[in-house]
């Protein structure tokens, strides 16, 4: 399945896919807000965003990475922030293809590794990541501080 770096021409399809991604996590946002968010990522180049399309050109999924630095390694790394495959395309290797594109991109950039977080309930995702060689972190805990205006 072909995967390419997303461009502004992919925005319509990405908005639909991203809405599905948010829905998986029980989050709802208006399409115009999603479009603005994704367009900003593409315009600023502050993420790496890849789209998988089937032979007919239909968007099947996406993966989005953000650059980080691994201070303990003194090298760059990448965060796999978002991976989503449309329900009809699941269990056909689309997620693996997208994750391999993410790995290739990170490797080509000289990164020392990839990290990701997923929902504890996302067993299909966990199985994919472990099959691809990702190892669950048993050393560090993740914390979050919301800066939302109250």
C-alpha cells in the first residue's frame, strides 16, 4: 500500500481520518478546527505526517510524528503521536505499513528511536507495536499537567 508524506492536497481526507481517530478516544472536535490544526502542522513543518492510500487512491490511514530529543542519548528522537487506520482497512497491514514509514523517516533523520503512548484498552495497537519491536516501558511513568483554562 503506497504511503506518502502528507501535503495540503491531503487535507480533506486527513480531516475525515483525524475525526475518526479522535472518536476512537471519545473526543469530538469540529471539522474546521481539525483542518486548522492539521494545516498548521503541514505549514509549519513541525510534524511528519504520512498518509496511506489504497490502489484506487482512497485514504486508508495516517501516522503523525513529532520531533523530540532523547537527553540520555544526546540525540534526536521522534514521538509517534497519532496512528489511525479507517475501520474498513483494518487487519490488512495498513497500520504496519504506516509504522514502517515512521521508522524509516526517523532512521533517515538520524534519530536514536521512536516512542509512543497508547490507551491501555488499545489491545490491537499494543499487539502491533510489540510485533514491530516496541518495548513497553517498565521504568518510567508518564504524567500529565493540563494547562486548560478553568
